[in-house]
C-alpha cells in the first residue's frame, strides 16, 4: 500500500483539478449544470482514482483504478476541446489546462504500462 499523498502523479492531478475548477467557475451560468459540472467531475476523478487505486492491495486493482483515471482524463480533454471549439471560456486557461491534462494522460499511461509489465513478469515467474 502506497501513501498517495507522496505520489507526484496524484499531486499533479490535484493541481489540474484546481485549474479545472477555476475554469469551470469562469463559465457562464447557463453552463452551471452542463460543462461546468462535467469538467469538475472528470477533473476530480483523476486524483481520486489514483489515490483510491494506490491504497489497494493488488496491482490488478491499482491498474483498474488507473484505467478509470485515464478515462476521466480523456473525458476532461474532450470537454476542454469542446470549450475551445465553441469559443466559450478563457482561451489561455483552456490551452494551459489542455497541455497539463495531456501531460498527466502520458504519465498515467506510462504507469499503467509499467504495472502491466510487472504483473506479466510476476505471472511468468
């Protein structure tokens, strides 16, 4: 079991969640129950699943939660892409967050691959 508070990927997820909340809060009121809610939910899901997965006792479970975090990061990227295309919200904030989301997507993917490789090596021993 890992202390998720020490994981850099979790810290990055928290940072991105804070940025996503700031962006969502800057959107018009008519998006309060639309994109605002979706952006907050998907952003918050990334570090939440990283922390929950890291507390599990097996690599299989940890990987499953990382898969969910990966999916949430993809969902967040999609919502940000929609904002950019409909020109809603602060363009600079959207671009900054998109870059940071793409960075954490790569990190999650790398971690998933490493865990999968470790699991495969354990099975072949």
